[in-house]
């Protein structure tokens, strides 16, 4: 009898396992293109852009994909920025608080972004499932109208303020360098 009960329990556990996998599937599905960004240093970093050339930044907040300066092991499946896209890049970090950031200017023409596009914000909630390798949070603003981008990856949520997107990079990451 004990043996039978064990068998039943095992069978039920298997069924439960199958169900949990079925339910988890939509969340854990690996996207076709990279949703993992990374910041290594001023020459090796990634941030998010619309998947198609010329896409509007805010309109693609659910679809944006990671683009990097080079192939980075930390950011598998990421695309590479078009040549000339990154014009300047400044790296800053706070080792005590546990954040890193890169800010700078971009040549929007190389990805056909519109000068009329005021930009938008990407973070772990948009696109859902996106991340910055090795950190729990990130905030990334891309502002074609001003030609600036910024990304900060943080251990603590409080250091990656995602509640000020409308004010842009210069307010979200005060003191950061662009020129
Ligand atoms: C920006 O990119 C375009 C297209 O590649 C190029 O023609 C232009 O010279 C670049 N502008 C600057 C300031 O580098």
C-alpha cells in the first residue's frame, strides 16, 4: 500500500510539474533577439533600441532589443550598433551603491531614428523580461530629438529611477556626461 501511495504521489507530482511548466512557458520563452544588455566599460556596453531601423523609441517599449558596441559574452543574442551610431560614451560607477552607467551622444541617422522623436524609456518592465547582466535593475533612456542616450544598471532599485522618464537622461541621471 505504501508503495502504491508513493507511486500515486510521484505521478501527481509529475502532473503538477508538467502544469507548472506549461504555465511558466510564456514567461520563460527565450526571445528571438537579445533582451539582455550589459555594461562592461566605456567601449563595451549595450542598450536597447527598436528592433527595426527607424522605429519610434516609446512605441517600441515592449519590443526593444539589446544592441552592443561589440559581441559580449554577458549579452548573448544582442545585436551590434550600426557603425558610427555611438559618437561619445562616458562610463561612471558607484561601487558602494553598486551601479554602473554609460551616457553619451549618438548619430541617429545611422539607425534612421527621427529627429522628431522625443524618446522614451526602457527598463526591466518594458520590454518585459529585459535585463542588464549582473544587475537587478536598469533604466535606459534614448532621446533621438536631443541625440543623447543613457543607461544605468543597479543592484538597488532606488538607484535606477524609472519614475521620471518624461524628464529625460539629464534629470534621471544628474551630472552625467554627454559631450
Ligand atoms: C551620421 O551618420 C550619417 C549616416 O551614416 C553620416 O552621413 C553623417 O556624417 C554622420 N554624422 C556625424 C556627425 O558623424
